[in-house]
C-alpha cells in the first residue's frame, strides 16, 4: 500500500486495488441495506397522494381554455393541432 508521501507524489492516485475494492464493497452494502428495506406506509401513501394531485393539476390545466384559441382547450391546442 502506498504511503501518504507516495500518494502526494503520484497525484493522489490509488495504486492498490484492495483499498478501493473495500470502499466500494462497504458502500454497496449500505446501498443494499437502503434499497433492500421496504418504505414506510406513510412514505408510500405520501408518494401516491402527491402523484395523484400532480396528475389532477395537469388535467385541470390541460382542460382550461387556450387564451387565443377561440374556445379551444390547451390540450386541443397542443396535441390536436
């Protein structure tokens, strides 16, 4: 393993594979712990409610009349033209 002086001289590059492999493995285990656990019920319902509200807002905006469209909706102006 390279000493601190050797690391500084070589630009801080890591020459040994075992050191970086250990760090990657440690991070992978933490990531697996986070991804492996099921989200809390409150988090799942929160995501679902925010998604539904967002979709309802998009539908409401698309159904509004286009200001310069002579009664045409925004949806019709964007997609049906």
